[in-house]
C-alpha cells in the first residue's frame, strides 16, 4: 500500500511531500491525471499477473493459441 502510486496510500504521501516542497497544493488536474495513471498501472499489473497465472496453470491451453 505504500508504493508511490497515486491510487495507493504511498501516492498520497508523495502528493503531500510535493506540496510540502513546493509550498502549494498540486492542481486538481494534476491530481486527477496522477490518480488515473495510477489506476491504469494497478489494473494493468493485475491483468498481467492473472494472465501469467492462468498460463502457468495451463488454463489457456483449453482455448488453443492464446498463450
């Protein structure tokens, strides 16, 4: 949870650290883009891990040429 990815708690810590150094809050647009990219990263990682697990377990062999 403390990974510096904006969707997770570590990302909030990073935003707070940036605000402390810069002396002002990050704009709403910057926070929105950071959260969106963090969410895409987390979902993408989950998909890759799931795909690799299914491949390792041989589940994808049922469908032919997917792996």
